[in-house]
C-alpha cells in the first residue's frame, strides 16, 4: 500500500476582526465556572483553522459572544485555558442566537459540556457516533486500528455522509458535506459527494457553498479522468530551478516520467532512491524525468536538488501546497505521484490510480 503525504493545509491562525453577513450570538450560563475566562474561536470550514478569536469572563454565571460570519453555519470552538491544559469543545455555530450551558465534563476533564440542543449539533453528534461505531467494527475485523485500510475508512465516510440525505433542508448538511468532501480524492468519492448533494433542496444546491461543492467535485472528476492511463497528457508550462521556462510539450517524441513530490514529504524521500535507480538505468535509452516540487521554499528545494544530485529536469511553480494549478489539473491529491508518458504524449501509467506501490512502474518503462 502506497505511503503518501496527504495534501493537507496546515492550520493558519489569522487574527482578523468580525466579518461577513451572518450575525451570531452566544449566550452561555454556568454553575461551576463563574469568574473563569472562556475563549471562543471561529473556525475555517475547510480545514478548521482558526479565523477569529474572542474571550469573555463568566460574571454572575453568564457570558455572551457576538459577531459575524461568512456562512449560515460555521465550525467553532470553546476552550478554557489554565496553567495546564484547558478543557475544550468544538461545535457548530449557527447564525442567530445560540444558547449553551458550559461545564467541565466530569467524565472527561479535558472536555467541556456545552449543553447544545440545535439541529446542527444533533446531526454532527449522530455522524460522529456512526463513524466511531463503524470504525470500531472495522477494528474488530482487522484486530488493529492501523490495519484498517484507507479504502475501508473511505467507505465508512461514505456511509456517514448518507446520514445527510435525511436532512435535505438543513444548511449544516451542506457544511458537513463540504468538510467531508476532503476525506477522499477519487472519481468514486467525488461522484458520491455529488450524489448526496443532489438529495438536498434546490435552495441549498444553488447557494454559494452548494455551487462550490458542485464545481470543485465536478472539476476533480474531470481532472482525475483526464489523468487516467490512455489519455493525452495535460500540457503545462513551469519554471525550472534556474528560472528558465520548461514546457512538457518539448518532450513530445520522448518517453518521460512526471513525478509530483515535495521536500517536506517523508514518503517522497523514501521513494527517491528507486526513482534515481530507474532514471540512471534507463536514461541512456531515452527516459526523461520531470521532478515537480510542490512547495514555495525555493532555497530548500535547490539545496535538496544539490544534496541529492538530482540531474534530471527539476521544476516547481514555487507555490504553497494546495495552490498549484498544475497538480490540480492532474487531479493529484497525494505525494508522491508518478505518471509515465510515451512518445506520443499519451499517459500509460499513473501510480496514484493503478499502482500504489510502484511495482508496475519499471515494467511499464521496459515496455517503452
């Protein structure tokens, strides 16, 4: 099974003022935390990074937070910080008024009980419960948590997503589907997301987030399909390590390998010796390698090229992970990913699609 670095964006803390068009209010009570400072944070709905922070102190066993958000519902969190570790809890913040009762969970001292009874939080709790139950069942079969395959985990996510079909009029269904759409990156999973989306009411489907989900997943299906073996390779232009423009169309008439990698990706470094072996073995027979670095740290990239003596074609868009238009065009969602292109410009091998362990790659090279 292929080891890979998922293209996950790091949580970025942005300290910005209130923004957006959806007003929210949190009115909280407590019986045990009077005088305690409570921290509230509004989260990014894609990766749950913190967008905005606020704080208040319980006075007369009450406190209140007010603000604005970009969407009707948002992921958010409440935490209490002390000299050790502060109990916390994530939840779904809806526009309008949110009532809660904040207490430390007596059974799990690192968690808070918020006493929320909204439809959104009820749905999230049901989804979390089903996921845990399904995952535990998978562990009972395999015997170990680490033996539950990514394929099985993806099937569990698809099962959980089906819960949303029972709530076709709730905005949280849209929010949860958007967040869960990033768990998998395959044609089957994208079609599954689109299938669930079609069960929602017309207003949700035509909302800004509904259209975004549809466009992102449709584009991904098209790009993944275009990167399958048998299709013509996507033509791109990018700069090499010296700043010179490289176009893969210049390799028409030659066999070449495109490898999407990153200096920070540990599995990529483990794969590097085999790639160098293949290149050194077949370069005299015409094999070219286009080693595509997905990162914006140019100095680290150039040092990586030098220290590893990478004499093939080294290119990069010099963009942060997730910003690359070229990787998106190939539907790449995991690193490393390799594509073998023949002399006619046709893709004949895609490691992400057919050969997670790269066992077939040398055989395909030999065929060429």
